[in-house]
C-alpha cells in the first residue's frame, strides 16, 4: 500500500507517524460520514477548515510524490528540459504546499489514486472546448477546468 511505499523498507524514507497523522485527518471525516455521524454539509464544513484542508492537500501531494518516484522511469523523460531528477522535482515542485499543481502532478496523482479525470481546456479560440482524459480512455469521475495558469474543479448542477 501507500504506507509501505512512503515509509517501509526500501520505501521513500518518510516517517510513518507523520504520514499516518495526515492520512487520519483525511480519512476520519469520511469514516464519520459512512458511519452516519456526519452529514454532507458537516463534511464540507470540516474539509473547509484549515487543519483538514492542509492535511488533505499535503497527504495527496505525498501520494503523488511517492507515485512519481516509484515510477521514475515513466516520468523522468518529462523533466529533461527542467534539468531536475524526479527526486529533485518532487522535493521542489510537488511536496511544498505553496506550489501550483501542473499537469504532471495531476497525472501522477490520478494514477496513484486510480481515479480518472477529465480536464476541459478553456481558451479564447472558436470551436468546441478541448478536453483531455487521464488516463486516456478512462471513465472520468472528476471534472476540471483549465484556464491558462489555473485549474478549477467543476461541479454538476
């Protein structure tokens, strides 16, 4: 599982206690909803709290980092122009909370979590909106809008 990749022997060297803390912050509200202790509104309010939102973002960043490093041969070619190794890239661009997420991180996180997404690209050109499915041919569960320099989640009305 993800913990073995992050912390275990031959893993990426993260401290198990720290990883578990972030994981618990992500999962405990979801478990509460499944158990009937939380309503959807309570869950949304909880995830909107600074403590939970940062824990979720950081844990997802670690999952992405883990996947990119574990699949280094797949992702290293995308970094050739950057002059960074995969380890350097995840340290500088993936793990810090204050970094913008780019397409490589989105692809890595989708693959790590086994979730398909669709990214709709909005620009000023005429014609239909272009989209990209990750993984290609997947059945998207999450929809995002990309405007130059920014991603937004799209919600069903």
